[in-house]
C-alpha cells in the first residue's frame, strides 16, 4: 500500500505540527538575549525559522513515489478520498505534480493532522514512532 516508510510520514507529522503551533512574533526582531525571552521565542514564526527549513529539506529529499503517497495521504486525511479509494488517490496525486511541489505541501493548513488522519484511515499509527523518539 504505502511506498513511503511509516517513519518518514510520522517524522513529517511531528515537524508539521511543530510548524502549525507557531504564531506571529510579538516583536519583529527578538534580539540576542535568550535569558529575557523565557523560551517563548521557539513558538514564534520568524522568516528564518529552522523548522520550516527542516520540513522543506525533508520534502525535497522525497522521491516521486514518496511525494505521491504524502499527497494521497493528505487527501484521504482531509476527506477528499476515502481509504477504500487509496489507489484512486495515488493515481490522482501522480497526475498532480504542481500539488506535490514543496511549496504547495508547505502551504497546506493542518498538514500534520491531515497526514495523521490519512494514516489512521489506512490502519497505520504514529504512536509507536512518537514513543520511540522520546
């Protein structure tokens, strides 16, 4: 069914959720004194955010089959397709190279949630992966 390893999808779920949790910064330039920020700066979405770059690098490293699986999982997780329509979702994702572009995937709100819902619909879970990462 999936050509992409479950661990890769779960990594993307975790990183996408980290990114989704970000909010607009309180100040445009945080300064350089981490003692003053009380660790809040990690929640702010600055242009040079390393989380975005990590996700971008990860998505750029996917081969075509893996990128197709990611998009198909997003579509299943968002309700565009049902789990029974997996092959149809994969075929549609293969025919949608523009929607598989890194910028297009990064622009999907709730990317992590959609991926996890898609996995769940197909009978997979990231629970073991998340536990093993700790």
